[in-house]
């Protein structure tokens, strides 16, 4: 009987078990081409090449997910076809690899626009040479290093780093770990970019009010209101949330802090000199 070819693989990870002392269990998902006259398939797998210790009969399906596999371990998988005459003598081509990388946390899980911050990713199945991606194009990953199969360290820079630069959009974003063989795992909402309140003081007409949010800042916002990126009115320094518009969301940041002075971390009326209260 012909043996199944074009065996492909993908990897995933089960949810964490309740007890931290219990090892996580990975899964391997595989698919293969159907074999003429086959009525079913058996999937063989183990931790040594061509020395399979376990087998799963999946019936007529041409794909399956193998569960309860140890993390950070290379697994080898092959398939045999069968029908009423028996099982094919030869295995399919063998595939091997770790379970799909899984992200459980990022620490810290948030930083402000303009920050450069060291972030540690925790999870499982991180191979040496793995890369990291974040779905915010204005967050730059300056360095990424796999220090253990459950830990990645990286240095992250969040724009802006200078005036007249559109800032990184605020919100929660996905992190993705990509193995050297392009198998990847993603965690949604893993890292949050926060607005940088120090940017709200945008009045450029009167240096005496620098460090204070007042009517001159709202007038400046009104002049720029409605500006879209690449348009004549757009000023990236007034696009506080980094969405490519100067609009009501940005004006609200100024309005909600109006009358405050900068205290080093935020806007507070108490930080203003007595003469300005």
C-alpha cells in the first residue's frame, strides 16, 4: 500500500494546569495527504527518531492533534495508512519539532510612549534564536534573547523619541514568538502602550506657561483639530493617542487636566505656583 506523503505539522499548547509544580503539556497538530484505498491512519510518535513509543488510530481523518506532550522536547511524528488488507509497511516522511511556543506573561506588561523598557516574556517552548513581534509598528524591539526555554528577555523602545514624530498608538497589543523554523505562538493583549501625559502641554506661543495646561493649550488644539496624518493640519505632537488624527480623543486629554501643572509624573493643580492657582 502506498504510504502517506506531504506530512506537515503545526504546534499548539494546552492551557496551564492548576498546579505550578505540574509540567505543562503541549500538543502537536499534523495533517497529511489522503492515500488511495486507505480506510484509516495511525499516527506514531516519540522522542527519538523512528523509535516511536506511542500510537494513535485516527480513523479516516487526514489530520489530528496529539495531546499531553512534554514541553521543550523534540517530538518525532510519522503516519501509516491501513485498510482491510492491513497496515502499510513503511512510514510516511517523518516530521519533528517542539510544541508551539506559548506566552503566559510579559513583565512589565505596560509602558508609556517614549519609554525604553526591558521586558521579560514567560511561557514555554522558546527555542534559541526565536524572534518576537508586536502588532504595533511604532514599538521597536531593539534586542531579543532567549535565555531559557521558558523565558525571553528583550529591550523595547516605544516612540516617540523626538518631537514631530507620530507616537505609538495606545492600547493593548499582541506579542508573537516566532521559532527559527517559523512555527509561532501568539498571546493577545499581552502588552499595553500607555499615553504619555507629559506630551499634553502643546502650546508653543508662550513659554511662560510651559509646564501648565491652560486655555492657550486648548486654543492650540483647536487650530489643529481635525488634522489627519499626511494632511496639512496634522501635527504628530498633538496626536496623543497615536491614531493618526488630532481629534476629540486628544482634546479630551488636555481638557481633563486643564488647570494643572506638571509634577514630574502627571498634571495637578497642587503642583502650580500659588500665583497660577
